[in-house]
């Protein structure tokens, strides 16, 4: 839903209206809201510096993800998780994520399953008070089954 609470493709007055020879004019509220607010678009986030780093200390491995977690970064994220499974605790630091899609969400679930299988406990997800990861986890109700911590 866009900033005005409308689905992309809807005009403020209802569904797209026809103009001449069957063409449709589509008003994308989400894109217009992002431009009006000066927010970065998904394309800008994907082209920005995505980074995935692992920090290991005192038996705790922290995989930190910045930028986007999607199809382009999924394999690298899962490789970092696999390399960290010899620790006692796996933390997924998702506080600097600006974008996560269904592929990224699937990778988070897969990392949690690998942690349960190899370490014997769920991965700890570190998220911000309000952000795309928290919204996605609450929308899918995964915050009820994953070990999510606001940090």
C-alpha cells in the first residue's frame, strides 16, 4: 500500500480509468509518495552498497546484513550463515536492512532452520524498533515463532 493507503495502480478516486483507445492511466501512490518524501527507491537500495559481514567472539557468531536481502544477496547471506554454524549462538543482525523481499524472508527462515539443526537453538534476529524487517515479520506472523529481539 502506498503512503495514502492505496494499492499501487489505484488512483485516489478508484481503479485506473480508461483514456482513449482502451489505454489506462495508472497512478502509483507508493512511487509518488517515495518521490515526494525524498525516500530511496528499491532500485537505489539494490544499487547501493549491500554488505554482509560476520563477527565471531566468545562463541557467538553475528551475521550483519546491510542494504537489501533479496535474490541478489541471498546466496552470500546463506554462505555466511553456513560458515558461522560452528558457534554456540547465531545472531542475524538485520538492523541495517533497508529492503527485504520474500526471497530474503525465505533466507532468514532457512538460516533459522540451519541454526536449529546444527547448533540446537534458534537464530537470534536483531531488528530495529520500526523498519522493513519488523513489518515483514509481523505481517507474516513469523515474529511469533522466531527469536526476534529489538536491539
